[in-house]
C-alpha cells in the first residue's frame, strides 16, 4: 500500500519569514554543531505552491528542527534572479546550496565549478545526452515521475465512469512530458479503449504559475467528458482544482498530497519524496558523507508513489487498489517498463 510520501510542516507560520533585498531572502534556525549552513533557491511558483516548492521547504525546515542546521531561502523575483541568488548563497560560504527545479541545471553546474568548496544539489536535475557528469560537489537529484504517474493513470482509468480522463501540464518540456506519458501508459494498460486528453499551460516557465490558464484547460477537458484530470503544473494546478470543485468532478494532485486543495474531489495524488531527498542530502553533508553525481529515485527507492489513506479511501475501490499495487510490484521487479517519452 502506498504511503503519504510527503508531510508538509510549519508552512503557514514560516511563510511569513523575512523577505529581503527584493529577492525574497528569508530563513531561520539555530546554528548546528559545526556550523552547517544550508541555502535554498525556489523554483517558479515559490513558497506556498502547496506542491513542489513547499515539499522542498518542508525538508529544509525538518533539517533545521532535527539537525540544528542554519537555513536560508530565496524566492527569485524572476528568471534572471536565479543565478544571482545561487551565487549570493555560495559567495557567503553556505555549506550546501539547493536549486529547486530543472531550470537551475545550467546555472548550478556553472557555479559548482566556480565554487569547488561549496556543495550544491539540484532537484529535478536535467541530464543531457553527451553532457559530462556533474562535478563532485554537485548532486543531481532526479525522479522517475513516469512510474508514479503510471499508477495514478491506472487509478483514474479504473475509476472512470466516462472512460475519458485528462492531463494538464505546466511548461511543455520533456520533464513534464514524462508525467503525461506515464499517466497515459498506466491508463491504457488497464483500459485500452479509454481516451486520455492532454494540454499544457505554455512553453515558458511562467506556465507553472498561471492558475487562470490551468482552470481554462481543465474546464475544456471536463466539457469533453473527462471525469478525472491529473495535473503536473505547479501553481497553475490551483486552477485545475478550482474547476474540479466547480464541477464536482475528480482531480489528481502532484508532487505532494494535495487532498486539502479539493477534499470533495481529489481522487489521489502522485507524490515525489522531494522533502525526503532534501532532508537526506542535508544529513549527508552534516555527517560528511555527501556524494556528487546523479541520483535517480523511483518506485523501487520509494522516491515516488501515490496517496491512499483515510481521506480518499472511500473514493477508490479495494479492487482498484489491489490491481494498482500489483502493477507497482511488477514495475519494481522490472516486469513492466514504463515509457517516459
């Protein structure tokens, strides 16, 4: 049975932290033994997206509370601030600097070479064929999102009454395409004659922060007969949840457990254990065990999964859960190869 992979802690109180220098600089926490300091720069959508960024923040806060590390975060005002935000933390001698999102890949590679004494980590690190591996002071954290998406696609199809389900993505890029492809593959695996509708909010990073567009795309898919929509669109997903509430139709969250966005309608969420990956990377630094290179997490590593708990148990039949858990085991054993492109 899948677990609620991400627990968001203290977000409301800490969301009011200091915003400085026009970059949204904030943070807190007491210095750890040995003075370990950790900085983090958010992705598009920033703190309060109730998804990807908030999960990373929860890992940062957990490390502060459990390990006593000093933390600081920056919310870039726009895309041009990303490199300067990372550079600011590195130049101030932070022991570990996170970039949250694939969009940081190029900047963080550059800065890791420039600041060899600082450790860096990039969530959703982008791997380009033929590109050299990351330098030893850079950890590229990746997830097999297509595997978790396969499972929620199977749930959506098995529970669908119309045999039409939808997908709303944020920025149209290979990373988000992985979500769509896995979701479609899972649906088709259990329901070959089901229809999967798909649409994206745009081709620029702001596509992850456009709730109006998210609602518009979701309404269009519900109007075409979809009774469940899976989103992978960051803050744009708040518009998808709004459409689900308005129509009293089903929606599937992403990255974190998003049940509270629409308790009436959230069938499940595909969770990425971003909180855990952030926390464990910090633990490695504290214990002197940090390793550079690319690390990929999927179902076998409990890096992705889906939510099935007391909140949504009544929405999903036991037969569906039994079928989906069997599919999970087949993927882990390598008997099902989930496509991602």
